[in-house]
């Protein structure tokens, strides 16, 4: 079993920064993809960024240039540095780990951490 725990959320003013962290524990395979998603009230969960174990990164257009995803493969953590935050970035942020085992995708989610951008 895999367990994910997010931290680092909070209240920040527009233009400010926050750094989210996700710690993974359990049966973690070396080849996996770690991602961040977010869900605002009344909206569907949306993908924000992903980072493969090989180092490839992708970002949603809405955060490109402002957010940076990084990982520590030894410590099994993935961080999301969020700069130039906007009120529309307000959401619960979730960490996701996906593992491909013989063509079958297993995914695990954290419990989420709240980010509120407001003056």
C-alpha cells in the first residue's frame, strides 16, 4: 500500500508564494509519475503538473511559468513551488502517485491541502 501526505497549504495574498510538499511512503516503485491536482469549490478536480521518475515535467497552461514541480527520488517527496499566486489558484491541492505495473496503472491520492489566495 502507498500513503501520501500533503503539507504546506495556507492563506497567502495575491502575488505571494507557497510551497506544497507531498511525502510518499509504502511500496513505492522506482518508475512512477507524481502529479499535483487541485479542486476549487463547485468545480471538478483539475490536473496542475506532473513529473516522471525520469525527470520529464508538464504543466497546465493556467500555471505554466508560475509553478514548478520537483521531486526527491530518495526521500520520495514531490514539491510544488507556487509563485505569483492568483485568487483563482484557490483550491484544495492533491498529490497523486501513479505506477505502471505490467501495463496496469495503479494510482494513489493524498488527502489534500487547502490553498487560499486572498487579500
